[in-house]
C-alpha cells in the first residue's frame, strides 16, 4: 500500500488507485496518516471530524469500518488500540516518511550527494500537502507546518547548490521564490549571495535595501542578524563569501502580549528561555489604532535596547491591526518561531483571538495567566497524564526550571492500586536526556483539590491543553489551576514540529512523537 498526503490524499496498491468515498472517510484517513504508527484517541478523532457537533462514538465506528473495508485489499493496516486507532505503515508506504528519510540522508554528506537527495525529496511532493483539505480545521496547522518544512528543505537544497558553485543558474529560481515568500529572510540572503558571487554586488545590496524596507513597512522590524551581517560582508568584499553559504538564522521566541500592560511579565519569562540555548527574541506589540503607533514603537525599541544591553539578540515591532490573531500566526510562521508566548486572563479560551492563535499557529504556544502578586520561590509544577500537549508542557516546564535554576515537579494521579509513576519516569528520563534536568515525581489523589493544594507550593504551574480543548475548553482541573491556585499558570498547546524532547536526528521531521515510543 502507498499512502500519499504530500498533495491531494491518495491511496495506491500495486499500481492501482483505491477509491475513497465520502468526506468523513477521507478525512479520517488523512488524520491517521498525519499520525501514522501513533495511536490517535477516539476523542481527538471525534473532535476533528465533527467540529461544533456532538456525535456519539458510534458515528466514528461506522467511518472506521468503512475505511477498513476500503483498505482491506492492502492488508490489515488500520488497527484498534486503546484509547483509539492507529494506521500502521512501513517507511516505504507513506510519502511523508520517504520525504523525511531522503532529507535525513542528505545530512553530513558531500554537497553533490546532498543536493541530489534533497532534489529527490522535493520530487516526492505533488502540490500542496493535503490540498483537498485546505479549508478543514483539522488540516490547516499540519498543512502550514508541512509547507514550512518543504521550504526549509528547498533552502537546504539551494545551500548545497551554492556550495557547488551554481550561483548564476540559481538567481532566477531564488528570485521567483522570494516573490512567492517575500518575508523569508533566508531566501533573500541566498539571493544576495548568488547575486554577489555572480559579480552583481549592487544588485545584492539592492535586495537588502528592499528587504529592510519591506520588513520595516509591513512588520515594523529590522532584518535579522544573519541578513545584516551578510550585507556588511558584501560591502567589505569578505573572501569567505566566495566559499561558504550564509549562516542559518537563529530560531526565535515571539513575545506578543494581548494586553500591553503584561509585556514585562512575558519578557521576564521569555528572556531566560532565550539564553540557553541561545535564541532570538522577537517582541511584537499589536495595537488596534494607528494613533498610538508612535508611542508603541518607541516602547518596543526601548525594550529591544534593554535586552541588547543585557547581551540578548532581539528585534521589536509595533503595528496597528484589526486582525491580531491572523497577524500573530503570520509572524510566527514567517519568522520560523519555536515558541509563541502570549498572555490571557483566567477566562482564557473565551477570547476568540486566543482561540484562533491556538488553533492556527504552527509553533508551540504558551499562554501565561499572570498573578498580580509575585509568588515566593518554589518549583515548576507540571501536571502530567501523557496526553499530546502534556509532553510539550513537560518540555517547556523543564526549560523554564533550568533557565530559572529551580526544581521541576511532575504530578500524576494515584488511584485504585494504580499510579502514574511509570509514566512520570518516562517523562523524567526524556527531560534528563534532552535538557539535563532532574524531575521529582509527585503522586496525588485524583481531582482538583489535591492538585490545587500542590500548586500552591509552586512558583509556576505549566499544564498542557486537553486533546478536546476546542470543544470542552480548559476542563475542570485546568480551570481550577488558573482560577484557584496561588501561582501564575502557563497553558501550553504543542505545535506540529518535533519538540526538544525528540532525539536530535528527528528535529527536521514532522511526524516524531515521544508519546508513541
């Protein structure tokens, strides 16, 4: 069987396309293929297939039965495994796996081989990923992340070609890509380098001037460090430009308060996170009226200068918008952000702007629910049940604990002779390997009372959203943490890319999941 999602959804078997009838059947396969070899819970499938509806589990069982029947000639690939279903595929049976494997095989090899393998990887694509689901809520974050991954691989292939001296023939291709993706600084840096190596220094500098004008006019930010240093190197005819491609831009944390009064709270949380490992901080102040733009811009520049004085790499932007959610998602995507850090009141998911950001942003999103009083010193507490977004919360909690030099506690339930100690041990081993942080297990009686009591001894609580947050909101336990517990809370929704707990070889992949291993 050959399942293809890097284009319209298709299933082939021995050269014959298998018909898939019905929108729900096709969507079910798409969701399972995006999480191939993982168990996708029944709750999650129901939420994503029937948005804003309340079907019972029987409706899902019907769709699963239909899909099994359609795939029967290909073997038993769709299996029932509590708490849901899993599509079992070999690496050769999914085009996304083949793409990932070719990209992985391009690392650490001669540029000629790397360029060939990256071309082959890009040739696996047949258009936009999941093109027939472009307007489906469940598919939009995945489509955005896969498109970003395709562009990253395309940039890697261009780097390999630049290293092979193919700059003259690359100019037209990169110029066209810049037209399609005008805010991708990496592509603009590659165009500048290709032009410079082709003897067109003035044209290369003109690209920088146009880039700076675009970023300042549209986003209110200066070009990043890599692009600025490339311009300086071109001006001084740096001999290194004749042999090395420009350095990749740093990954970044986007700090974007919904309430300007909470900017400093978010920066205080973000700054230590950006120090180790080093990341760029992007400060974005979105305002609803152009009349306040001058003041907001001045404050943004002042915060940027303060961060730079403390040794941070930072950029800042302020602009007026009547679509703050869409603009935040756009900036997070264009700047290849690792983490989007925003804030909200305890009402949280009732805010439509916040709900859109949580639904559409391709990166991890952390929502700070602040407190007016500064809590006394204490550990970072992460309630953990092994759900999808819990793993992102563990990573962020460990990252915060390490950066602030405090302890990390992982809390799990104990009931009816069973406890979560094995699950907590898995998470602890993961953060020790990835971040060098020890995690203290904390077993609690089930329910909100014991968890809120434990939280009252922490300096910060970091908790992942449930799989059903779009339908059920925070849920009783998380709502109690943000409304009743003493310390501030950070609510986390994991993005599509593999997080820091994934092994290093999977960091360029889309599909790795620690929860499935």
